[in-house]
């Protein structure tokens, strides 16, 4: 009798184990675990290490604030949002590896991607798998035509380059440019040179390898052409400060212009940067949403963000996606989500009020011209 009871017990354990195994197998076949079915999963690919991590950090922080707010209010129709973070290191190779993992293994259908190089590398995979890709500060001109599932609420560098060229050409016709050999800087370089040439000016350009610490050879070549002004076009604020220092050390006393790196606090405070004029994203106008966001940011992370625009822009992308998912009743219906974003007429967020054009580019956001003077940024 005891043996019979033991065998019955063993049989029950085997049957229960088999049932549980089948349940999990069914979940894996559909790409969803039991936990995932009660969550909305969003992937994040950005520089979480290296010189560009200052950008990845502020976007990650902004996304977390928005996710916390939405989850505290019950999530999206009862489902909490969970972010999965991957280090794209601001280069195409690492971003592609991260995207493959998030799309093929984690089965995600929505990706927030940071750097231009990362966005350009991820876009073909996102298009192939009908995955929504959303950038908040990636401005490379080629992102405009990266695919119908690719969106951004940052301006294109074609706009920034046109503004920079017209502004500089008003006073200087012979211009030097030094740029970093990265997707972002090369895209801006291409558009800047094109616009200066259309205006009738001359640009002497030299490129240097990503992450270099010694650009004196390239700067010296530029100085041989006796430029009236120099446009400094790095990929990160760290490299930008090195460039400013070496340009001045080699004796250039003329006007210096720059790209977005001028808005970094360490640049604004640097003696080398005083008097530099830079071209970047718009100044984020004051509004109630922005005010509350930045108060939360400082309270949560202990200081103001290093950059304002990507904080406001990434925060907005979380809410745009949340609204789209709620409308479509699923984070997997990316055709519906895509169409929802294209159809937005007036999204009101931390950046202000804007929409998206047929390329997924933002409408209503234009770049700005800023002077660094006495340790402060002065909008021109």
C-alpha cells in the first residue's frame, strides 16, 4: 500500500512538471514569458560607457522618469512599462549587436536609440522586422530616409548645417573645419561644406580619427590656408574641449564656431570656449511640463542634466509611444503604432508642440545659434 502511494505521488509530480514545462514552452514559442504578457517592454540602445556616455545617461534618466510616472498611474491599460538597456557605445557595430539581441532574443517591437551612428546601423534591422525605432537627439541627415518605422523628435543636421553656413558666411568667406570621423560629425561636415560652397565660400576641412587626443597635425594643415574662422565639429564634448585647446595653442586667434558640444556645462565654463558661437538644437522653451520634468530630474539624480534637449525629447518619446500603444491596444501592433505617430497633429510635451512629417522627422523644431560669453549661453 505504501509503495502504491509513493508511485502515485511520483506520477503526480511528473505530470505537474510536464504541464509546467509545456506552459513555459508555449510562452517561448510565442516569444513571451508569463511576466512579459503583463508588461510593455521597450528596448534602449545608447552609449552607457565611453566619452559619449554623458548623452546616453541623460536620455536613460529622462526615460526612467517618464516610465515611473506612467507606471505609478497604472501603466498602459494595466500593463507596466519595463525598459531593457543595452550599451550601443555610440557606434554602429555595438548598436547592431544590441539591436539583434533585443529584436531576435527579447522579441521587442519598440526601440529607443540614441546616437546617429547607432540609429543608422539599427534602422535596416528595425525596418526588416517592422520595429518602431525612435531617436531623441540623433540629427544625422540620412536618418530622414532610414525607413518608415524610424522616427525622431530632433532636428536634422541638414537644417543645422544650413544655419551654420549662412551665419558664418555673413562675415567670413574662407573657413577652416576640423571634424571627427564619426557618422554624426561626417554628416554635419558633408552638409556644412555643401552649403558654404553653394553660397560661394571656401572650406578647408580635415578629419581625425574618433577618440583622438592629438589633432595638431590636422589643425596645422588647416591653419596653412589662413582661415578667417574655424568650425569645430567633434562627436563629444570631451573631444571638443581638446580641439579648442589645441586650436588656440597653435596660435589661431580668429572666431571659432562649433556644433552641439558647446552646450555641455564643462564647455560653457571653459576659458577656451569663451566667445565661441555654436549651432545646436533649439533652446527648450519654458512650459509647465518641462518645469516639472526638470524639477524631478534634479531631485532624482542630484543635479541639473548635462544637456536639456535630449532630456525633454526622450521624455516626450516615452509618452508618445505610451499613447500609441494604448490606442492600438498592443505594443506588438507596430503598423498601427507607426500610423498613429504619423497622424499626430499637435503633440504637447516638454519640448513644446510639434508633429511628424512623412519621413518621421519632427515638424516645429528648428536649430539655434548660441554664443558662449562669461560662462553662460546667450541665444543669438
